[in-house]
């Protein structure tokens, strides 16, 4: 009690205190697929309302409930639930909220998996979708039809770091009776609380910052208990259940989120500032830079700007590839949000996965590199990216 008055660091450490209380300082791992009942009466009771009772891990597990308690408090949500991945959170939510004949609106710049749900999965189920330019304030309202049930938002967007005006879209959606579901993966509740801005539901790839150590795939959803119950009914059927040990690792990761995030923020800011001055770089996408076209909007809804930035290399596709090849402290990897710095060249990664048309439709330039700053020393990361940019500039100059 009284935790909602506390700061994020206290919440991250204590919000699950009363969820399966135990005298163990670190929470025990409930590595079990099922729970037994004392007698037939208890079994019948639990089977009728498995929520909040020990029944079967696909329906819920103490380690899930502990993560959910902390995430709900951090996101200023009434409730939360966990899933086996970020994508499981998204697909379960969408399947729980929309039906054939309904219409869903999403963003043009959005995580690739989210784009594929909008472009491929939902239309196959008879759900129509529209993707709009989220930098254009009126675009969402213009796309609303009488059949629109849900708007999928993501800010900052992956990988272009575009900002969506969460406050105004939430207000518009509310007057039209449309639900809003925001991907808060890049910001985390430390930097942005969509529910405080009027958004109905939040989801995360907890694989990223929430866990923070690149060793778990997980997802979370947070929002009103009544809506989450509707989604939970589908989660039980789709069965994308998080393993108890992974839930335990996720809780352990979240404990230090409030300490890690400011370091990701300051590393991201330092890299963006250093690279925006470099002649090998033609453009830096980072909402913390005053030169970002939506910097003022970002500052009005975020407390920090995160560790992810995208840079365009003046020398094109080859220069982007060469730049990553020269980095010493960044692994070439598609993920982000862990303590270790990672870099990816989306156009190169997608070459084998997407058609040329889909790459063009994503709006991601061929010369773009996404950098995810870890928690290493700022000086080391800045020195590393500047040396790589110098090497690319020198190679281009000598052609
Ligand atoms: C990684 C990511 C996802 C997908 O999450 P998984 O845990 O990989 O399923 C969704 N949204 C964003 C913004 C991401 O970066």
C-alpha cells in the first residue's frame, strides 16, 4: 500500500511484495506446469475462475503475477499481464479486441512485425487495416471509419524514431469510441507513460529494455483490468505463455530498469550529438536532438529519449555496411535494449526477408544504421562511433 506514491526505483523493487509473499529475499521460481488442489471443491472453484488462483501455468503462474504487479504500477495501469514475446502481446491483444469486419489503424513507420500483422495477418482474418503517416496530426482521425475498433501506436517508432502525438490521438479516439494500444518498448515507463496521456493499453517487447540483459524473450500488456481480462481469455487459447524461469529473469531485470534507463538516455544523446557533426553522416534520427523535426512534441510527452538512434551514412548502402563493420563496441545484431551496444543495417537484414517493395514501403532508407546504445562508458562509445565514421569517410574520400 502507498506504493503508487513512490518513485519508479522503489516500485521496481517492492510493487510485487504482496504477490505470493514469501520470506525469501529473492522471489522463488515456480517452475511448474500445474498446481494441485486440496479437494474436489477447491479444484472446481479454481477451474471456474483460474485468474489469481494456482491452477495451470498457461492460465497463470506466481512469477507472471509478480512481473505484472510491477509493470502495472510502473505504467500507472490498473492491471498487467505477461506473454511469451512482444509479438505474442500484440497478436493476443488484437485477437482479443477485434473481429472479422472490423477495421484497425496503424502507423506507416512501425516495428516490422507490427507492420506485417497489419499488412498480412489481419486482412487474412477479414479485418481491414490502414497505415497512416503518424507525423501528420490529422491522419488518424481521417482514417477512422464506423468499423474502426482499434488504433495501434508506437512512439518513438522503430527504426526511424518518429514521434506520435499520443495525447491528441488518444483524445480523438476516445470521442470516436475507438481503443488505443501503444507500443512503449523504446521509451519504457521511465521515459513515457502513455496511460497518463490518455492511451487505453500499453504493450512492450519486454525482451528489450524491461528485461535489459538480452537473455529473455517476453512481452507485457498493461491497461484496464476489464479489457485485459478479455485479452487474457485469448491468451489462454493461443497459449503463448512465458516460462516461469523467464518471468523470474524478467522480474530480476526490471528491478534495475530505473538505474539503467538514464544511462541509455545519456549514451543515446551523446552518440546522436557526436555523429550529427560528422561529415560521413548525412542525417541523425534521435528525438533528443533539437534538430529532430518533432523534438518539441517528444519533449512534451517524454522525460528522456532512450538509447536508440538511427544514422544515415552519406556514402549510401555500402558505407552503412562498412560503418557497422568498423565498430568495436557494438555487436551486429537485430535486438536492442540490453546493457551491450548493438548495431543493425535494416536494409541488409531485410534483403532476404522482404520484397524490394516492402522495404521501400517501410520508408527506411538503404543507408540507415540503427544504433542501440548499451550502458557502457559514454566516452568509449563516442570514441568508437567517431573512429568508425572517420574510417568510412577516409575510404570514401580515397575512391
Ligand atoms: C522487438 C520489438 C518488438 C517485438 O518484440 P519481440 O519480443 O521480439 O516479440 C515490438 N516492438 C518493438 C518496438 C520492438 O523493438
